[in-house]
């Protein structure tokens, strides 16, 4: 029995924190909030530090391997006479690291707190009762060892294909086999280079949050944010298995039992390219009393995989399925809130699930709009619900001044598709002029110069709705003026701040709806 426990401690995960349940009294000597950081003993602490540095060196060597290999090749080290002694050094180092790992297991075995945790973890793996899962939820440990809470296999999803959920519109094919073959041969080098760039430094530049060294540097902040969500908001951490096998780290805060009016609405948060739910945009709807479901991109923190577009869509799909089939929310109760690059998965969500109540896009990435536009035009035409676009006027990341700006295209897209009769060439020109205003005063001047009567516009739209012409596009606008500015103003709000400033709850509004 002792040998089995030592082996479990040797192979077990790192334990970071213990979350005390509300009904459990605080142990003597423990101060502060409802939880406490796990305190390893001296042997475990030192051996874990050695293994951590070894992992960091391996990660650094992996990312710099092309430069290292070029250097070794130029120095003539890549030959049998040089590689044999090098392999001996590597083998010796691995044996030493194995000994260090065994000592760490011994240190864990001598710690009663870790023994209690590893016993609960093994019991939960064998018998996943609600009682065991509640006990396990009191511990914060390496998420790779966390048992799965929900899988896409548990529901019947007709949207699935061999590659995963449906994502992008297929590219148009060339006419004729000969032209197609010649085009493929001509573009083959470009495709090869694009693949190498996307699967090497390109993905890490686009999604810096997936880089292991950055995650290691942010780990204390992430652990603190996660402890806050669990201990102050009674958050529930869950592992969701997507259709591609990636494990998605998610956090759910249930407010349905509160007296506030927003608790029955679930806000699903989609983070940016360096954002994590532990310290990301979950805080905004939480301050508003909403039920909130946050999740990390594939490859971010506890989530596995890499954040390629298909994997992103697969992750978003399992999050929505979890919200509906496991948490018990209706599609009409769900609002999708996306910040920065999270607008891509949010757009995919409303395209695939048009029954969603509303979508809020905050500081969406204009540089990725060519990719998103493969999804967005269809999503705006299929999605009939309310839409709100938040433009940050001091955004240092996204271009908002150039004309025509990609952000302007993003804002104009739903208005043009929903009110095609209103959005004539003159109307589009007027909306662009309003969008290009440099201040609120200038915006108001442009708006008033077109003599927009908001009450009259609202009454006309309400009359069209009363006539039963609910599905977009509407034919309103044949003999009216000024309605384009009114419509665009209802779909967009300005927030005078930079890209990474957290959105205060005063600026978080459910989108306008007739």
C-alpha cells in the first residue's frame, strides 16, 4: 500500500492551492480568505524547482532549435563522433532528473496534505460521484490530471464533419482540371511556406498566450485569478472535451439563485489572443450580476491543443453544448461577449446557433477580418438577434482612423444586410463620415447635420415589426432619409480608452432591440 501511494505521488500532478468549502472551518494557523496555498516541504520544494528549471530550459531549446541546429552544423558537431558523447551527456542528465523526480515523490509522500489530495483524486477517477467531484473541486492542481466533466460525445450534434464542426465557406474551385492542376503547382511553394509560418512562429505571434514561457511568467497571476473566481464567486471549474480531442479549461459562475434580474442570462466570454478567463473579460459581466461561462483558447493555460481556426470553432461548439445540455440554459438565455480576437469565435457561434439571444463584440481585431469575413457575412444574414459593436477610440492595436477602415466594414456589415433599402450609396457615405469623426462633439455634429429624427425612425421600425415583417432583411427605407445614421448608432458604442483596458460594467450593455 505504501509503495502504491509513493508511485501515485511520483506520477501525480502539482498541487497549487486548497479551496476550503464554506461549511469547513479554517484550520488553525491559516489566515486570509477561504483558501490557502499548498505548502510543500523542503525536499519537495527544491526538487520541484529543479524540474521546473529543466522544463523551462527544454522549452527554450525547443523554440530556439532552428538556431541551435544551424550553429551545431556550422561547427561540425552533427556527426557520429560528436553525437555519441553528446547522447551520453543527455542520458546522464535524464537519469539525474529521474532521480530528482523520485525524491520529489518521496517528499510528497511525506506530506499529509498531498496524500489526502492524491487519495481523493484516485477515488474520483474510479467513482465519479457528485460527492467525490465536490471534494476534488476543493483543490487546484495541474489541469491535465483533471477528470473530464463533459464531452461532445454526450450529445447528438449534426454539425460535425470529419474535420470537426463546420467552419469556413469552401473556396471557389477553378473551371477545368488543367487550370486547376496548373494553379495548384504554381501556388504550391506559397502553400508550403504559409504552412511552415503558421505552424511555427506565426501562430505564436498571433496567439502569444499559447507560448509556454509566457504562461509560466503569468502563472502566479492566473492562480490568483482562479482562486478569486472559485472562493469569492463560487465558480465551478470544468474540463470539456471537444470533437477534436482537445481539452478545454472552463469556469462557470452560477447566478441563477440570486435576486438580481441578470442572473438567468448566461454570458459566454471569448478572450483575446493573450487573454485568459482567470484575468480576462469575465469580470465585466460578473460585476453586472450575470451568470458567466469563461473558457481558455486551445493551448492556453489548462486547455490543450493549438489555437488554429478549426480548433477554435470546435472549442466554442463544446462550450455552447455544455451550457445547454449540462448547465441547463436555453439558447435564448445566452449572450456571447467577445473581446479582441475572440470576435472570430463569437461570429462563428451566432452563425451556427442563430437562436442565441445577443452578441457583443468589443475591440474586435480588424487585422483578422479577411479571415472572419469568410464567416461573418453569412452569420449576420442568418443571425436575427441583437448585435452590439464596441469601438475603442484610443485603441493602439486596431486601426480605426483609416478610410475605409476594416472596423468600419465590420460595423456596416450587419446594418447593410438588415436594412438594404436604407443603406444606399449616399447612406453608406454618411455613415462612414460619422464613423470617421474624431470626437463625440464631431460625431454629434455629423449626426445632427443629417437631421435624424430618432423618435420618427423608431416609430417606423416598430410599425414594420408590428406588421409581422420580423425576419431580416427588412424592406424599410424606400422613401425615407436619415435612417442609416440612426440604425448604425444603435449597433455601435464608442468607449474612449485603449485596447487592453478592462471594460467597466457601466459600458457593458445588452444590445439594442425593438
